[in-house]
C-alpha cells in the first residue's frame, strides 16, 4: 500500500487534516535541523596565523613558548596554540621532539608572497588616526613615490598619522608592533602586497622575501 493511501483516511476530518499537516511540517523541520547540524570539517587558516608565523620567522633563534608568543602579540596562549595547530595541518610548520617549532620557510614564503593577499584581502575604512602601513610605512616610504592622498593606516588611537583605515590582519597588530620594528616592517610590507600598485607590490615582495628568507 502506498503511503498516500495509508494516510488518506485522516483527511476526512479536521483533526486528521491538522495531524497530516503537522507531520509534513515536522518532516521539513527535521530536514532543516539536519542541514543546520552538518559541520564543515574543512580546516582553514585564519588571519592571525600569518601574524604568528611572521613573528616566529623574524624572531631570534631561541624557541618561543605559546605564552611567550601570546604575550608578544597580545593574544592568549590558547590562540597561539590554535594558530600553530592550523599551520601544522597546512604543512607550514613542523614540531621537533623538544617542542621547538620549525617553519617550512619555502612553503610559507610561497603562501605569503603569492597567495595570502587573495585569501585575506584588505578591508579599508574611513579617515582616522593610526599607524602608517603599506607604502606609507618606514619599510617602503623612501622606496616608492608618495602621493598627496591620505596614507593608509592601521586604526590606532596612539598612532602618529591620520589616514585611510586599512584594517590589520588582527586587531592587536598595532600594539604588537609598537616595540617590534621587524614585525612592523613585515606586516606593513604584506599590506603593500594587498593594496599596493604593481610597482609597490614588486618592491614589497622583494623586501619581504629578504626579510623571511
């Protein structure tokens, strides 16, 4: 017997009709909930992972703990741990038996110079106070021609300049780079890859390559 034949008697009364409608809606709701509960198992890098990896690449040779990375970048130790776990899954780092993190510099260089600007495109905003980045930063300021337009800046109340907001890879970047010139240089150069013109990107790529090699 077809299911329609089995339930057709219930349509002969108002109660039966309401019951049948309820069944249909219940089935639809279950299907909707099933879709909502499906979990995407694909692991992906997050913007702060680039910041963590750049910090490790340009840091002194001594190993850094998760707590040390967190303190330097104004993130928690658990965030630093999660970043390196994602980087490991992406084959950008390996871990020695001692726990020391080893950067796969070739792979990281390939990602940083040729892929990351498409994965993490720049987000710009209004005119405000902040820290000069990209072509307006000390890393490129004397290497490219500066325009009369407001400079790109990371939003930061303590910043030395007013310009067009270019939001950094992670909100704590302005604080993390205040006392870390090399990290500032690296992240500003990466911003030039994201928002710069062809000539600026070319110079930024060369300078960043030298910094992380």
